[in-house]
C-alpha cells in the first residue's frame, strides 16, 4: 500500500473509526446514517471521510472510497458502504498498526 495513503488514514481518527466500523460489519453493507451513529460522528464529516467532496477539509483523492478500501454501492433509492473485499489485507494491516500504536516513522523506514 502506498505510504501517502497509509499516512492519510493514520492521521485521521475518523477514517480509522470508519474503517474499524466497516471491518466489524464486513461483509454486510451499511448506510451512511448507521456508520455515523456507530462511530458517534456527524454525517457531513463521515461522508467527507468516505467520499471526500469538501475541498480543504476532505480531499476526494484520499477518501476511503477513492483509495479503494471502501466500496460505495448504489441502487435506485439507497447508497451503501462496505469494506472492499479485495483490500481486506490492507485494511487489516492498517487496523493492526493503529491497534499496536506503531508510528509512521517506523513503517516508512
């Protein structure tokens, strides 16, 4: 996984919380409102961490969906989010780093 992506996620408690929440729900998909309640955040910040769209606050290219850790699924009426099954190992590695409180300097060396 790209160092910039790891750094981006590790610097954001909200992205880590979302990743952890979706990890615990995998393989079930979930609504934005469920994620928001589950991590005790507000909808705009949760959406920003997931998909970006708030320039200067949440960059789209570093959002969880853009980097591929989370999939955004849509049908005619609803939008769901689910951990990307193809990136399970990357998600697990990031969560292990967070759980073991390893610093980025050690990872990047």
